[in-house]
C-alpha cells in the first residue's frame, strides 16, 4: 500500500504512438496473452487463499492449545502463506480492482499500538490518536471526542471501524501484517539480530496468561485470519472465468490492456519495491521501514515480488502443489515486434532476480537479516540492498523500452527516495 508519509514523486507519463502492428505471424494474439495473464492471477490468488486456510487451521490449533510448538507451527504457516501472495503483487498497479482491494490484506507499516500492548519506548505515529489505543486491552476506545465500542471483536469492528481509523493509513487492523504482529510481537532489536519474540502464553487460559487479555487477543487473531482467507477467496473469484478482474482486462482495448500489464510490472519494480520498500529504508537506516518487520521475513517478500514479475512477463507460474500454469506470454508478444526490447527485459529480470537472490540467501543463511542489512555502517549489507535497488531501476528502464517499442501509454508510480531524495524525511 502506498505510504503518503514519505511522499511520492509525480508519476511520469510516457505517451507514445498507437500500438505497433503485428510484425510476424508468430505473434500471439492479445486475447491469448491476456488469458495467460488472468490464469496466472487466478492460480496465484487461489494458492494465496489455500495457504491462508492452512494458516487459519494452525492458528485455531494455537488458540485451542497454546504452546511453543503450536506457535511455531502458526508462524511457519504464515511464512508459507506469504510466498504465493507476494507473487500476486505484479497484478496490483495495472488493475484498479486489485489496487482498491489490496489495502485490506497487505497494508503496511502499521501502528501496532492500535492492536495490542507495546513496549514503553513505543511512540506510535505522529498525530495518530489511535497509535496506543490497544483494542485488545480496552473494550472501549477513546480517540479525541470519539468513543468506540470494542467489547466484541468482530469483522465489522476490524474492517469498518479500526482499519485506517481517522483516515490514518498506519491504523492497520486487518491483513497479513496484523496477523504477523499477533504471532511475533514487536521486533525490539532495531538493526541488531533477532525478530519479534511473543510468547505462546500470550494466548494461554486463566492464570497462565501473560500480558493480559489472552481471550481477546485470541479472538482478534482468529477474526483477522478468517477475514484474510475470505478476502483472498474474493480476489481469486474475481480472476475466475466470470470474475470482474478477468473481464476488465479481457475487454480492454489491446493497447490499453498491454499498457496495464506493463504498468503493473513497471510500478512495482520502481516506485513501490525499489523506492518505498527498499531505497527509503536504506536511506533512513530505519527498521520501521521493513515490510515484514515483526517476523524478519522481508527478504522473502521482496524476492517473491520479483518472482511474480518474472511470472507475468514470461507467462509461467509454478503453483504451490508443483503444477505449472503457462501459456502465450507478454514476452512472446513483445519479441514478435521488438526482439531487442524483449531481450533487454529478460536480461534485466535475470540480473534483478540474481541480486534479490543474494539478499535472500544472505538472510536465509543466518548471516544477517534484512533489517540488519539496512543498518547504519553496515557496508556489506547496504551494498546488497543498494545493488538490488539498482537492478530494479534497470528493470523498469528495460520495461520502458518495451513501452516505447510498442507505442503504448503507461503511467508509472514514482518515489521520492528515487526521484527527489532531498525531500525524504521532511
């Protein structure tokens, strides 16, 4: 979800000539390319929903029998659920239906004090009256002259009342990151080693309960996870045979549809991933700018964002069960008209994936987590992130080459961290 606090630079408009005519008979038809695109979206969201259901099952087991083992299992299920979901983000920016929906499931960063207890050092977001509301501990919440009845933790309370309460985007009460916080707790290690360390006893019954209100904490976690499942099922259906998301791009004019696919790839590459999620945190050396900040899973989220973009361009997605969804691809479509532009995108994507793999492997090895990599004076870690950012920028430039070659109009999101660094932090 775009963060307004750091400020986005104005998007650059690339307006060019009408879509080029078919250069070769081997060029796949637009309708076939867009069918592959929609098939991959549907499969990716279906996998996201199925892994969220597995997460819900693990969380139900945790709530029923809180222990180190059931907490560990729930955390593993959350990590597994992130893998297919992050691969769906390539569908965001070119599809208004997805972008309008996304804030329910992946909004970040969040003021965790809205949800539960926090460390005494926690300040919360500037001018956010809900930053320390702690709905789990408080059946009634007062913010300014408003009192919220939170005696029952329901879907309506989380989605309609608390999520983005007061029109503050950091008031996140639903989605992956609310669940993540309730499983891991705050990461109080800064840019040092270690993730959040919530104890299973935060869900214990009776006198074994730690930090109070274990029943309400369990209720919040259960409701939020069920909502996540339902939201993901909704989007999977939207990409199904009769879904609105599939119909929207299938019915689009050819030039518009191709532009929308390229918008998704270019905006995620540049403004969102390279800029808001990576460069900004590196500039500020701030672990609060880490995407999966409670679990120290950010390296995987960023890596699978890139995998998702490669999926879309190459028209090939490997499902969680190992089955492959594939068909006529955007790459084939581009290559038939502009083979050099296609080759440059493939080259850039290969280089970006390799840079992201270095980041992922470094974190997976235990050498240093993502929040350590962005720390002040961490020359090696900073270089790993900086290289990945540079390759993402190169990838966006290669995609702009495709835009120019095809002659479509694309508006890509920018980020102050890349376009106007002097404005960052002001």
